[in-house]
């Protein structure tokens, strides 16, 4: 039934695209409903990829074991975020921060972003992938600036400019890959098709491929939020609507990471090219340690968790840079756990900022007393993201550290150091936020607890017990990643 | 390859690098935009020449986009925006001209050494185009980091993007070149409209550190 599976791919792309048009409907409540429904349908289409046969890789589209993981995670978090977004946005409308036309625009952009991200995952063509990543980025830029305040516009502008520079470097890298492939594969589209490239990568000019990878790592790395190029990330997270912070951290960073991984595979297939590992390990460690220290000085709650995202992307890139079955497994698991946990935290933070009317950490106190549902969600989320047992991130971080100890013990020292620094910072902030005398707005909250707690439950369950089929799948994917 | 066709392609790509250098020392916005228009015209010629020698007719579209959109529409639009925003008298020297030029020379040397070394077997024209393209990209980045005004950052970005188009057209038979140049034009149109609508004058840095703290939401 290969025809049906192709339909599933088409559905993953077509549903968000159609919903983006539908979201321009005149009634705003409808658009929120359309957003949720479309995200749910896309998730179902993505899940159907597990059971149907896969189409043979074409010139533009590809489904393999690696990208199914990303697509399912992407559409799942996309769906839960759309549920959260519906209640968050309704509140924004009541307080008058957004108007009805804003909302139509917002929901249309949300679906365009989902379209761009899904397209990036299923594309088999490095040119198409580049276009898709650019599309996803542009739509988030527009959403970050949606409040039209001075700060939001500055954040959007900064994101735009840095993102454009990143995307330009990535394009140059893509052109170089084409130049390396062209003498072997021949001119034309084939020299940009990933599945053709990976078969022939051993014959490519290794020097050209190495230079290409450096540009690609810098370019897409800007979007992953790796340390020297991360400057856009905290601003974009802090000033945009919170659902966008959740999808930025939970999803868009993964899209860029996925692009880096695809090119890493190309490089790994060419024995004479530079090893991508050391570069990724260095950038990962730098991001981790830098972000860990930056966590201490944060006064804005969304900015705090944005830096935490940089930290975790650092860990993930570090793990993939180490390579090998165990580290790759740990990296994949950590990526999934981080996406789930961080988006849950942002859901909680979104509601908290709405009831308290501020994002300043110093003005938010005693959440577990004033808003137990949100407060404890935040506590569980932060405990998870800090890497305490028994939650899922503990397990993946433990695997990263232990595989590092087994292979490069001296690299484990800065890794553990960074983890401990970040751990301290997060718990320090958490005690102030969650406990003590309540401060700030006390109004009851109509929060959407389902997305928050379903994510946290998944993270908790993963920390206790990972089902065997999932482990087998991840091990298989880790094997592909080399 | 015929010596003359090679020389012409070489001349055009080389002039683009030279014009990128000219952008580095412009301290008036109008002058900067005029130089950029020249950059776009030379790019259009260069792309058209590539289209001719590679016999790739679709590249003429890219050349036409460069000529109409980047050499005429955008510069005219930017001229108007500058007048509306009332910043046409602004002089900006975030970093001195001397150090900037030296940094530019360093970047061009870097890209020549890097690209010529890693591509010994490639087609000589593509190879030098690539080295020139990387120089233009790096010089564009340099323009972006040495300027504070949003308009001149946009100009820097556009010259950077011209370098990308040069690289893409130099890579023989590369697909999606036209699509990518259209996508970039849309991106640039977005940026320019954004600058105008939101009256973004300066980037985030300011002499007033207090303003910076305020912006980051980190004032106690």
C-alpha cells in the first residue's frame, strides 16, 4: 500500500497548508478551533506513518526511520500547543493585548510554521529543506513581533537579522555540497537529493565537503541556538506569545538540529573529510556551560527557560557529536524529553505570566499556594528539566554522562560541571517562584491543564519505564546516526 | 574554456568584490544605497553572462530579478524610507574606516586561501566564482556588524545575498537557483517593509546601558 503512505505524507503537508488558509476566516473562535483540529489531523496522519508502508525516496520527499521520530514529536507537540494556545489566546483577547485580526493572522502563521517544519522533515532535497527551514523561521519571526510593542519588534528584528545571516550561511554550505556532489552525481536535481548524496558521499571531494559542513553547522547552528550564535533566542522567547516560545524551544530548534544531523551523516560517509564530531562537541559544550552561567542572572521567567533551552540543545548536540550507539540514543531521548518538558514548562509559564501580569521573577512568589495546579506543574517541570530522578531527563542525561565517561573521561568533567551549574541555578529560582508568601495577581486561572500534565506524565513515565518497542526503535535510529 | 568568456566572468565577479569594498567606507546612507544599486547592476550582468556561457536560460530570470528588483525597486524604496524617517543626514561610523578596510582585506584573503585550497579539481571558473562569492558574503557580514542603522544593515544583508546568488549561478546546473532568488527577494521585501512600518532605526545597541537593561527586562 505504498500509495496510502504517500497520502499520509501529503496529508502532513496539505492539512497545515489548507488550515492556514482556513484560519483567515472572519470569526476568531473558529480559527482557534481550526488550529486545534488541523493540528490533531496532522498528528493522526503522522502516526499513520508507523503502520503504513513507506514510499520509495523521491527527488523531493523521503520518509525513513530517522525522520518519523522527528515528525511524530513535531506534530504531537504542535497539537498540544494548539490546545494550550486556544486558552492562552482567548485570555489575550479579553485583556485586549491582541485583536481579532491579529488572531487570524496568528493562527494562519501557526499553521504555516507547522507546514514549514513538516516539510523540512520530509524533504529529501537539501535545497527544499533549506527553503522549508526558512519558511518556518519567517513565520515565527512574524509571530514573535505580534504584540507590536517596542521590545517585541526589537526581538523580532534581532531574530530576523540573525536568522537571515544563519540561513545565508546555510545556503552557502548547501551550494558547496552541490559543488562537491556535481562531479560525481552529475548536474541537476540529483546532486541535491539527500538519498543520492549519501550513497555517493564517499567519492565526494572531502575538503569541499568539510568546508560545506562548517558553513552548514554555523548556519543551521544559529537556529539551534548554539552558543556564539544564540543571541536571538532569549529575546524571541521572552517577547513573543508564550505558545510560540513553547514551539520555538520544543520544535523549531529540533528542525535545525535535524538538518545538522542529516549533513553530519553525509560527512560521516566520506572517510577523508573532517570528523563532524569534535566540532559539534565543542559547540555543544560551549553552549552548555555558557547558558548554565547565564541562568543565574535572569530576572525574566521566560528568558530563564530560554537559556535553559540553549543549555539543553548544547547537551543534545554534544551527545550527537560524541556519536556511537549509546550517545546517539541518549541524544535522541534527551531531545524528545526536552521538547516535552520545555513545552510543558512554557505552557505553565504562559498561564502564570497571565495571572500575575508580569514576567519578572522577583514579582512572582508562592505559586504552589496561590495557584496549586500551575505551581506544582512548574515544580515538576523544573525538577524534570534540571535532571532530577525519576523523570525522563534524568535518564537521558545519565546516559549522556555515562557514555562520555566510558569513552572520553576528560570530556565528562566540563559536561558534569555545566550540568551542576545549571541545576543549581534552576532550583534556586524555583524555590522563589513556587514557595513562600504568595505575591502578585491572585485571580483564579482558567488554565488548560491537559496539555501541561499530559506532557509531564509522558516525561515521568519515560523516567520510570521505557517500552521495549520504543527502545528498539531509538536504538535502530541511533545506529543509523553512526 | 574560451579565454575571453572566462576573463569577462572573472572581471564581473571581481568588480563585485571591489564594490563590496566601496560599501565599507560609505558614511552616508544615500551613498551606501547608490553603491548597492551598482552592486546589483554588476550582479545582474554577471548572472546574465553566466546564463549565456552555460546556456542556461532560466538564469536570465535571476538576472532580471537582480536588475529590476535590487537595482531599481529596492534602492528607490529605501531612498524614500530614509527621507520619511528623517535620517538622511545621519552619519555613522560605528567602527573606523581604517580598521574596517583592514578587516575586509583580511576576510578576502581568508576566503581566497580557503576556497582556492579546497577546490583544486573544480572547474576553474566555478572555483574562482566561489572564492569571490565567499568574499562578498563575508564583506556583507562585515557591513552588517559595523553599522548601527537598520537601513544599512539591510543593505549589508542584501549585498551578502548577492554573493550567494553569484555562488549559486557559478555552480553549474544547480537546480532551484531561480526559486531561491525569488524567495530571497520576498524576504528582502519583508525586511524593507518591516523597517518602514515599524520605524526601526537602530539596532539594539545604544550608548545608554540603562536602555539596554530595560529592553532585556533585567532591571531590578
